[in-house]
């Protein structure tokens, strides 16, 4: 079991029993993270900055990397709908 924490105006967290996307963890944590395209790596509204635990996330795929490039994202930023977590992660948006 591991913990995904989201910092925004308030802090929310969810405990996951198995690997899952940051977006699914945000939903479980009832953290109001935007996701306009429904998790298809098209809109970029689910972008988060990873503060801790980046090593517990999946590698960026082609679609995610393309969207992050268009958004001029920092290296520490990920799309929550594309980043799969398998350990503790702290992020903010
Ligand atoms: S929900 Fe649209 S890119 Fe993640």
C-alpha cells in the first residue's frame, strides 16, 4: 500500500493498493484536479508538479511528452492521467 498526496488550496491524499494513475488517485482522494479530455493526453489540464517520489512514476510516453512540450512544462511536471504510480508520491497543482 502506498500514498499519493495532492497539494493545492488544500491537501488531499489517497492510499492505493496497486499501481494506478495520479488522476485515479486524485479522484479517490476527492482532490478537484481538472481532466477535461477524460485522461487521453490531449488537454494538459491534469498537469501536476511532482515534489517527491518521481522515481515511483512510470516513464513519460510519447503522447504525454508531446503535450508537456506544448505546455512548456518543467521537467518535474507530469500529466496525472498518464503517470502511473507504484510508490509514495507528493505533487501539487
Ligand atoms: S486529462 Fe487531459 S491530458 Fe490528462
